[in-house]
């Protein structure tokens, strides 16, 4: 009986020591609070990317070639005070089928370009200088801002501060105090571009020859940041 009692006692001591060791290995229990903070900003874009597609065409029996159309486009871009690097070739393609005549004709090339301007007035001035017959299509492809990355960094800081303020506010309701940050995570929505628009045709109209100059701005860009944070409760 004594031997049995001794063995049981040793087993109990061993289990107790093992349980104590598990608690020590895991460390003390940390009270914590998890919150999210977000921030938004609206900015007027100062980078407007437009796609311009020029097409060769027939003026009577004479073919107006791409070199002439491209030279006019380059000249128009320079007249706006834009550097040459603001204009890039986007794509080149062509065809030799005239649907009106329902037969093959001379090969007609189409060349698309991507141009970066800073405001809507530049687009209006550009349209007025181009040969409308040689413009296949023109449309806004993307809008952004030259300081958008700087604004995004500011929003991340603001969102994180909002998360901290939220945690402090919630803890006052239970008479607790916020401690140090344990985890910080950015919630990524995978939105690399602020705004894209379909390739809507923008051809020269009668109003292009009038004295009216547009003072309208492009639609605002909305950028957003959200942060997840875990804070220790003291």
C-alpha cells in the first residue's frame, strides 16, 4: 500500500511540474484589443493620360499617310508646352478592307499614342489642332496625381492614428488603458490605379472654334487607406 501510494504521489508531482512548465513556456497572458482605422482623401488629378488613335485615310485619290498625321500630333503636343517624352506610341495596327466599297483597298495603318496632360483645357486645345478626319478615336485612359504616393503615405499614418484613437476610446468604457502596439497590418485593396475610363471617342466639334475656354476640372480622385492594429491593454 505504501509503495502504491508513493508511486501515485510521484505521478501527481510529475504532472504538476509538467503543467507548471507548460504555463512558463507559454508566458503570461496578455490582454489586448484589435481595431481598424481608415482615412480618405479627395484630390483633383494633375496627370490625365489620354489615348489617341490616328488612322490613315483617303483624301480623294490621295492617301494621307501616318507620317503626316503623326507629325501634326507631335507639333500640337509641343504647342501645348509639353515635353516630347509625355507622348508615347501605344500600339500599331492596320487593315486593307473598305466596308463602304466592300473590297480590299490600299493598306490603311492605325497608330495609337498615349499622352500625359495636366488639365482638361490641354485636351480641348489638342483636339482643336488635330485633323479630325485622321483621328480614329480619343479618350481618357487613366487619371492620377503626381504626388499620389506621398498622399497615400499620409493616409496610412492618419488611418493608424484613427485606429489608436478608437482603441483608447473603447478602453475608457471599461476603465482600461492602452499599451504598446503588438501588431500593425495594412489592409490592401489592390487598387494600383485611382481611376480608369473607357475609350470614349472625343472628336472635334463646332464649339472648338469658339472663344470659350473651359475652366472645369476633371472629376476628383478618391484614395483610401485602412490599417489593422492590435494594442496591449495595461
